[in-house]
């Protein structure tokens, strides 16, 4: 089958087929990269662009909006892959070019390419492989740039250029960023317009595409903010008391020379604030007492915020009456898709056509087209068309009091109904389900309500899944976040242990049928929690984990980042005796449960020797363990065949230790 015929067949399948109804979705369908990862509409409303994933590669496909006919497609070969993309004008699409190096996972290395909407005239317009001979200078000609590009502004009023941030390559990311205009047809670069003061720099523009704000990070890890209130005042430095370390600019209003930001501003929780660009005032617009604001949406002009997302268990939205078309459309969409997570991916220039993305805990994602004039909503396609939401289990928020009275939050997903019934039929004496405590990594991330392929893979195979946002997770305020500092090996784990015992007491799991599983910091926690509570878990699954904290500080790539050593001093401390005590590799003698160790040889975050050290320690202590490694994987398993092999081994390991009947 030719590539063009394959694309046409895939597009037809995505548009006409619904989910395949099955008692249990295949592992591959649940965990492989989604077939569709983005759908957007062109500014003139004539075309839809779709990012498809087939045969291990992404490609960009464009369709006629009226009849869904194929207009064009573009893909790359070899070690390259297509990342996120953006409509730069009615005809031209700019794409981030990803690249596979030592590990299987494609990563972005600062290169941009562009193509016409029909897939023609594709060219690399920025990056180290663009154009002619090597040069480190930024010059007004197309040529290789040994720098990292991020799109700052698509400049809607300029059909030929976009504004990008260019940061010269370095081992630690400490170089200052430069803002410059980039020709999307020729790759020609203008001279830099503005430089950030320090490294990790970003630029923010107003509706006219003028840079009005920059952020960068000082050597002490504090944020530096510069602003441009007006021509008369020029560039000024923001006073420190106007912002905190969570400072995240969202929209700049030209009308009153102000910027909307998410930040703490001397408060515990992240909220929405409005700051004057001259530094004269800061105004709190909205904040919650119990959780941080997770995200915000700006209107089509980019000068007002019309919605906030709050993740207090189930996600919810706060709507502001800004009078914009986007705000009105979003409010309508929330009414149509009640109980869903909703976001607008793009809209036509005239404000009539909008592409919306929706999802739930059992729906991995669907795309629709909303027509304002017709007051109609049209289904476009599913992200995972072969997964039936009705075969999956719903997730509910949970809350419990930890060992010291701290309120801790998380989520519980029961076994999917068909599997729970079959397990009960085989073993009627087992009234309570087996459970896996699935610990998130980070630690400075969190779990959210929504679709999770790994959770559903476990649930559809007969396991309840408990996820805990332990202290040190983001989303619950500064105090909760910082409570995890220097407590990786103790209080963080006590939250996980207490949560497990709470779930058992609530009847969510049988006392003797619980295992613990995690990746990265989650793998660390799986081991450390089992060392502190050796009788609580029947098995331990640890993937891409850290097990020797002293070696992590010395050898992991975090220490090589700009200010990475300071991050470890803040979160881990520098007491080597304490780090020794908190390292699972030194406490394996206390373990009673068997361990499954999984790791990629190309892992730079938690180097492969972490797994080897744990394996050696378990062997010396005479402990039972299984081993899984992949040569070309890094921090986690990207290749779907490797992920399938890993999950199949995980399920077998769980079945053996929790005595769960195997799903056919």
C-alpha cells in the first residue's frame, strides 16, 4: 500500500469508526502513543490539520473542512519525527522537529521546520542542520544555528515571519536567550531584538507582537523579571515583592499596560494576579484556599483571561465574563460536555469555527468542531479510536488524614467491572479486590483525574489502583510542596503507607493483596515504603528508579542542569549520612517482598548503575527479584514493544504474587 493510500485509509477510519466494543481493551491500545494527538483549524477556516501516529512515526495531515477529503500530508524518515505544530498563516505550518539519538524516545533539540498546508515546500528553517556552512553567529541569512528555538509569537499580522527565542546550546542551559524574527519560508533570521538578563530565558509579547516582558533565572534560582511599560519609561526590572517563584505570565493587556500571571505573591496557593508593567501595583483576581490554580485560558486577542482550571479532585472551571468570542464559546462547550475536561485547540480568524478537545477518565480524548453561526457541534475523531470507554473503570478522588494530621489527596480506580466479576467468580472467598499502589514520579509533580493508560491497563486486568499525591507534590500550595523537602525517605513515604492502610480500612483492597509500583521517584518510593513497612506490600515494581541518593547527586543529569545542584540541596539536603539512610540500596535487608527491577541502559536522569546497584544489593541479601532491561531506552520505556513487554511482565508478576486469575 502506498504512503498516500495509507494516509487516506487512516483518515477515513478515524472519521467513520467509533470505539471497538470489548470486555477488556488490548494492552497495546491502552498504552501506545495515541493515533491522534492534535487537531487544529486553519485561520481562514478552510482546513483541518491532524497529527497522526502510525508505524512508529508522526505525520501531519491536512483535510478539507467541508468534505474531510485529504489535502496533503507530510512525514519524515530515519531518526527524525514530527513534534507539535502551529498554523503560522492560512497556508504555512511550522513544526517542531524531534530527533532520536541514543535512546528510542524522540526529543526536541531546538530545530524548526515548515511546510505548506498541502505538504509541499517543506524545509528546515532553524537549527543546527539548517542551510549552509557552520556558524555560531546569528546573521541575516539562512544557515545552521547551534541554538535552541522556542516559538514566542506567531505574529498573525505578518504572514512571513514568526518571533522565536534562540538560546545557544550549552551543557547546563545557562546561556541567555535572544528574541529574533524568523522567516518561515526562507529561514532568514533578523538580528536579535532583545536578550534576557540570565539563563532559562523567556519572552512575552502584546497583541502587536511587541516584547513587553522577559523572565530568566538568576544564579540563586530566583526569578528575574524585566518589563517594558511604555516607550518613555523603557525597560525596567520588576520589584521582587511583586512576584514569587511560581511566576507564570499568561496575557499582556496593551490597553492598561498590565500582565495577567499565575503566581503566589506572598501567598501559599497559586492564584491569578494582574500586575502593572510599570511595577506600581499588583491585584489578586482569583485564588482558592485549598488548591493551586492549575491552568488558564486567554481570549483570542491574548490580552484577557476568560477561564481558569481548578483541580480539586475532579477538574472544574472558573469563567470570567470578558466579552470575548472565546469566552462565550467555552461557556457553551462546558454546558455541552458536562463532566469532561474541555479545551479549545484553535479557532478561525472570524470567530465562527472552533476545534475543541474533550476527555474524561475513561475517554482518552475526542475532537469536535463547533460552528457558532449554525449552533452545531460535529464529531471529528478520537485520540484512541479502538478503546471503548464503556470497558474502562471510572476514577474517583480520595482524601485521608496522614500520620501527622496532614490532609493528603489522591485517586482510586477500581477493577473494571467485567474483570472484577470474573475474579469474584473464580475466587468467591476473595470479597475484596487486589490493589496496586501506583506512585507518581517527580516528586514535584502530581496525579490528576483523567485518562491514564497504565491505570486502565491494571484496572482492566483485575486490579484496583490507588494513587497518592504525597507531600512534596505540586498543586496544593507552597507549604505542602516544601513539606517534602529532606523528607524523601521518611514523611513522604509515611503518606504513601498511611494512604495504603486507609484504603484497606475503607474496604478498597484485601489486606494481603496489595503491591506497590512506580517509576523514577515512584520507583524509589516503592522500595523505600516497603523498607519502612515491610509487611504491607506483597510485591514491589520499580522502573527507572533511583536507589542511591548520594550517587544520584553526583551522577544524574539533574546536577548538570543550570542550578541543578541547588535544587538537590533544597529538596534533598547535603547530609551524606542522611542520604545514606534514605537510600533503598542500603536498606534491602529489611525487605520481605519480591522486587521487579526495570531500567533502560540509556537513562541519564537515573543512570543504569542505579538499577545494577539495587540488583547487587538484593543478590547479596538473598532477596527474590526479577530483572528487565532494554538497551536503547532512557528514562522510561518509549518503544511500544518494550512497553508491552514491560507491562506483560508486570501483570505476570502481580498475578503470581496476588493470586489473580489471568485475563484471556
